[in-house]
């Protein structure tokens, strides 16, 4: 996505491996199916926002899900 002339990555962009792209690759944030499952399971707050707390892999420290 390009915003004000700057290339930006969006959630669920499809690049899920650091081998594919060392900057964008992320097994959680790059995977639309995981994000869709996550956001469909969380209710909106009074402002229409979805608030989540992420969990991390204890070895890699990469975000890998949410805590409820």
C-alpha cells in the first residue's frame, strides 16, 4: 500500500517468512487467515475498536497470537 508516497506494509500482507522477505516476513502479521480468525473472535469496544494483547514465542520473542 502507498500512503502519501510512502510504501507501507498492511496486516495480512501475505509474506509469512523471513526467507521470502527479511523486512516484511512475519508468520503472524503476514498471515491473513490467522488475523481474520483473531479479529473475528474479539468484540469491539464502545468506540468500535478491537483491543487485543499479543502473546510471544518464548524463544524467538516473535508475536504468535493473542491472550484473552
